[in-house]
């Protein structure tokens, strides 16, 4: 029986943004999209740091943006997604690599024992779901992270662009999260150690023409309060060395 989880279904046959067959083309192909990808990638890679000798889990890996980034340096990279079509697309990007695995699973119930990953990430994924579901997913990410391990979460920022994000949220064009909502779904059992913004709204469509000039400027969004001006917001969490009872091992 299919679990009663909140699910957003992506597959090749969808006729909207969930169509896997043109997912990468719409988001990552072209100079402007490539620039945006580089800006967000620079932010999460800076937060994650060196991956040599580490095991990393990418939750909601989709077509493998993060998995393909991590596989070159991590000891082991595992991507998880509930969509088989997404996983097939991701598999093409890491074909032949021995240190990677792709697993079909709901993010609300990850099929791993507690405390087994040095780093856990979720990129461009959480905003698709309600706040209670986000809380469930993040709780699972914290469970499978090692004590002292790192969790990096990407959110759509509802207050980006001096009111632009709030307008998009009000009109239903985007489902960005407010700072209070992000804190709510993260909870209080992990320490927030950094908050990076990425992609200054609207003007990135101009910035992409001169990436060598503007990529360093985008790094201003790594600092508060400028980080909350950016379209994307990344939270770096550290799991405490002492594991709470509610994150006890599960077999």
C-alpha cells in the first residue's frame, strides 16, 4: 500500500513544470540559467566545504544537480527521490561512477539507519511542500546525519527583493518561505551556523552577460542582512554531538 505522504509527482508525461523530459532544459540550459546555477552552486558548495573522505546524501535529488556536483570529491554520494523518472535522468549524469547510488524513497521516511552521513543536503526541493511536511523531511535528514554532521537546506525566500517575493507569494506565483516559517520547520535541535543568500532577483538576467564581474558581487549575499535580499536562502545546520532520544537509531 502506498504511504499517505504528501507527494509532488514528477514524470516524463507531465504537461507542466513537473515534466522530467524538459526539466533540465528549462532550468539549466542557456547563459542566464547557467549563471543562476553557478551562483546557487557556489553558495551551497561554500557551505558544504571539502567532501574528501565524506559520505553525502542529497534528498530530493531530482535530475541530479547536486549528485553530479558531489560525486567528483565525496567518498560516497547517495541521491534520493520518489520519482523514478527523475532518478533515471540523474543516473545518466553519473553513469559509470563507482562511488554513487540513487535510491527511490520518500523524503519523509529515508531508508537509512540513524547517524550514517557526514553531510545531508536538500536543494531546490522543500518549497514544493507544506510546512508540516517540510518539518517531517528535515527531521529525517537530521536523523540520518552523524552527530556533529552538517545539513544544508535550500529554501525559496519569501522576502526577497524588497517586497517582490511577498508579492509573488500573495499572487500564488511562488511559494517562498518567511524567516519565521524556515525557523519553524528547522526546529531547535540543531545549531544554525550560517545563512547564505543566492541570486539577486530580476537583475541576474542582466548579470549573466558579464559573469566574471558579477559572480564575485553575488557573494555579498553570503552576509547578513543582504542574504535576505536574495531569491534563494541556504541554511547550514550542525547536528549536536549528543543525539536526542527522538533521533534514536531505526532499523
